[in-house]
C-alpha cells in the first residue's frame, strides 16, 4: 500500500512526464504550426495566463472538491489536453489548449503543495523538496525518452497518445487511494486577500525567485530549439540539452537539504546563482554543441534549489503571517512566466537565440546582490511553514 506522500510524489512525477513529453517536441510543434520563435512564445504564454488565474481564484473550489477529486481532474485532465495539442493545426487553438491546461495546472499546484505540506506536518519532517524533486525527475525521464523517440522519427501525435495512456493507467491507480490529510491550524488572518502583494522586505526574495524562474524557462522551453537552430544537430543530441538540464535539477533538488543544513541558505544560493550564470554564459558563447550541453547541465543544477530557498526565507519572515508572504512570493515571481516565453522568443527572433540566453545574466547578477535576504544558516522553522504556488507547470 502506498504511503500518502508517495501518492503526491507520483502525481508530481506524472505531471512532469506529460509536460516534459510535449516540451521536448517544441521544435516539431513550431514546424507544424508554421510560426516563428516569437509567435511560438506568445502561444506558450497561454498556459501561464491560465495558471496564474487558477492560482489566484481556484482555492475555494479545490477545498470543496477535496484532494482526490482535484488530483483526478488536474493530473489526468492536463495529460489529455497535451495529447490533443499535436492534432490542432493553428496557433490560436494551441494557445486556447495551453490556457485550459494552465487552469488545471494552477489547481494542481495548490492541491499537491497543500497536501504535501499537511502530510509533512503530520510526519514531523520535511518532504516538500523531495516532492518537487520527483517533478524534476519525471521531467528528466521523459526528456531522455523523448530524445530517442524524436531520433526514431515517431510522430508527435503517437508520442503524446502513448504518454497520456501511461499517465491515465498509473495515475488512476495512484490517485484512487488518495485521502485528504488533516489541515494545519490556521495562521494569520483567515480572511486575507487571495492576491497577497509583496512588502518592501519581500522584494529581494522576489528577485531571487524570478531569476531562478527565468533560467528554468530558458533551459526547459528553448533548449531543444537552441540546439537545432545553432548547431543543426540530430534530434537525439538536440534533446540532450533538456535531458541534462532536468537531470541535474532533479539531483540537486533531491539531495540539496543536507548541503543547505551544513553551509546555510545564503552561501548555497550564491553558489547556485554563480553556477547558473556560468551555465548561461556557456550556452551563450558555446563554440561546440557539447559545450552548450555542459552549459544546460550547469543551468539546471544552478536554478534547482534557489526558489525553494527563497520560499523558506519568506515563510520565516515575522512581519506578517507566513502563508501571506509565501503566497505573495509565489504569485509575484510567477509573473515571470508571462514575460519569459514571449521575451526570450522575441529576442531569439530578432537578435538570435544565443542572445536570448544573455538576457538572463543581468537578473542573475541582480539576484546575487539580494541574497542577504536569505538566512546564513537554515533553521528548523523553515520546514513545513507554507506552500508555494509558483512554478506552475514547473513544481
């Protein structure tokens, strides 16, 4: 019998498998739609818009439906939408599908994060990082498989159909046994607004989170297209950028906690941001595809634990209720998903896709000046203080 947290881990994993399979086929989707990079970025933004709306307004509905019903609708619904996208022949239709998937993704984020937060409160030890590590692990697995599938010239339609079948079979079994975990005691004002604006003191943490999100978006959304356009490599080699990015992100998330405990959140964040900057620079200047692949690996490791560290710092602030600070951080930093796809796509279309990676560097440098907002040592109070609704499509 599966433990409650294992069901949450599996849901994160399956969500990543479905999303990763589709994102690995971005070059094929671009060709099928007949759009340029800028137009593709505007199409992808549909999911971000839907997710932000859902993150802001879907909490009452999730509370009414419960964890199991919400998981059924969101995990299986998102994979079904992704399986339909390859059959849509026009960018506006794909935008609409991404928007609907985003609505479900936002609800999925709230549901799974709240449940794992409640489960770890019962258990008395942290599980949040590991849960998000399973999302990254799912992305790595599907990216690795997708590289071979593209090399074998298997159609995007068949690829996504098989993926959704796997998600439905495994997801149906896993979710069927899910039960609502006991709620935590309410902290702060229960009537607080759903959209919690950041305070001045929270802004440095927002900058840190946005920098991590921008690097993640650049690595996940555009790596396959970068490898195709810059080096004209075979599909398998082109897909390795996404594979390496997600592998190193997963490994860092799964094993970062002891490192943070030993060296402190501030020092770890500095190291990871510097690694992100190094990876971005390597991709920007890469003279050979293997240098670019090394850069994507460094980017994945570098952005892995930065946002969770910012979430922990927000939860420890004492200026107002922890859940308000965590929600504000998540909602505000998520705005980067409105900006990243069209921004990077616009830059890639008009200045070259190499330059689109250069755009990430100034924000990473700015984030380095904000790390004083993080604690020099990680305290036990960080564990389980709240959940973060950010990284929609990306836990």
